[in-house]
C-alpha cells in the first residue's frame, strides 16, 4: 500500500470530515447553545480547554490506524483483554443514550423544519418520528451507498457553518460583558457541576468516536489503495477538529447574546428548544432564514444520526471479533461489508430498541435525555483517554507516528483532569 505525501492533503480528506460530521450536532446545537444561554461566556474557556485536552486522544484514532493498519480495538486487545472488556462496558452503558439523544434532537428539528411548515402536521408523536427517521437511516445503510445524499448533506453543513459564523460575528458588538461574564445568579454549585460534566462529555464528541475514526481510516485506505503519512493524517484531522471548535464557540456566543442577555432560559421541551435555536438566526438575518437554517440543521443532525447508526453496531461487531483473536493489518473484513452480516443488524436492532425506550421515557425533556447521554459518556472519558495514550506509544507504532513530547504531556494531563473531574462528580452524587 502506497503512502500519501503532504501535498496530497485534499486526497486524504475523509476520516477528519467524517469526524466533523459525527461530532457537529448535539454538542454544538444543544449543549454549546445552552452553555451560552445559562452561563454566558463564563464557560467558553472551559469549552476551549476541553477541546485541547481531548485532541491527543481524538487524534489517536486515525494516527494509530494509519501507522499500523489496524483499529484502536486491536490496540486495546494488545493492552490486555480486560481493556476490551472495559470498552465493552462503556459501549453498553452509553450506546442507547447516545442514539436516543441524537434521534430526539433530529426528530425535533425534522418536525419543526418539515412536518409543521410543509405538511401541517403538529400532533406527531416525537417517538414515532424518531422511529421513522431511524427506519429511513437503516434503509439507506442497507442500500450500501448514499453518495448523492452525502454530497447534499455536506453542502448544507457548509451553509450551517457559514451562517453560524456570520451570525456569531454579527452579534459580537452586542455583547454586554457585565451580563455575559457574570456567573448566573441562583445557580447552585451542584447544578453547575451536573451541567459542566454533561457539557464536557460530548465536547466536541464522546471518545468512543476515536474507535470509529480508526475504522473509517482503514476503510478509506483500503478503498483508495493509499495510507496517509503521519503529517497528512494529523493535518487532515485538524481540519475537522478545528471546525468543531469554531462552531462550539459560535453557538456559545449566540446563546449568550440572543438568549441570556434577553432573559430567555433554554426550554427542556424539544419543540420549544428548536424554536429558540432558530431564533438565534432570526435575530440576525430575519424570519426568511428559518427554512434555510431548518434544512441545514436537519442535514447536520441526520448526518450525525446516520454516522452513529452505522458506527455503533459496526464497532460492536469488530469488538466481538477482537475478543476472538487479533486483527490483521488493513483487514477489509473489519471495516467493510459489515452491513451484510447478521451480527451488524442484530446489534443495530438491539441499540435502536433500547434508544426508543429512552426516547419514550424522556419525550417531554430533550435536555434531560441529552444530559443523561453526555454524562454517561463523560464517565468513560478518562479510561478511554488512557487507553488511547498507551496505544500511541505502543511498540507496534512506528516512531514517526509517535506524538510529540508536548502532545504526550497534554495527553497525560487530560487523563488526570478527566479522572479528577469524574471522581469529584461521583463524590458529589454519593454524598
């Protein structure tokens, strides 16, 4: 297999963009907006810090795969099967909540952007909208390819990115720092801890995504017959990661200026929150922007839904295979055609069923479901960060792919930071 040089960066684009497509969603549209609406700009430094701390662990996915031709699940197997067992527990504990939260947000946006204005349907039960969207997603995945849909989604994601950045830039002169930099009155320390943990959990994405990204990297390399160099792999991933950071900051600014400064509290209701989300853009561009933002937000969320709907059962099938033995370098069977296997669909059916049960339980509180999903993901963050740190300094990784000394130091600091935060959070819940 040939290697790609840095001059061919555009040809290498793939896993980093898939990462952005999966990451840009609930953490940005919901959590970043809520952080600005409740806490103003006081949590903006934390959002930036969490991005920087998670970067080494996030980057481990494509870099390990490019360096060894195997996924991070093989790295975990090499560290000891107990590591695979821990990852299995994390996946089992988070998969249902992850898919449920993404499904509910997507369904709420679909209802507001399509069902109500286009078809006049106002009484649709959100649970059944979720089921319908997941059914459509499963059919698309079963068809084995959706290149045209992927292109449309990416175009609408660009519209979302541009309009969000323009809107955030337009409201910057309206920032009232006496309000935006003031800690919200009446918010207790315990309530702040719960929200901050939920914010960190998916900022910019749960660390489960690093395993998915390693699988995407191998699949892309098999498809193109090339493997990225360490430099290209890092540069390509940073493009997608940088977009995530920019959008997270932009939504926090919009939430602070448009909502907090006007005394608007984020609603737990799915329909009401989506209306508040659209109002962020209407306050800058006017009512005409609502259909554009509705289509763009739906594209962003449906892209995330498709990615997660495929990635969760795919990673579970590969995880089971790793318990049975090692992964061969550039093993096509570990990354492609899994949608033709029975195990893939059994895993998907089980995850969808569990997710729908959660959606039914939280159908009146979208933010409650999001907080549950993000908090569960956060509790596994320090362990996955440690596993990924060990993976990138393992003997099978060529020296040129090893992280720089500063990156390794940040990686270790992230493990300590997230572990400490998790212990404090658990202590406050127990005591």
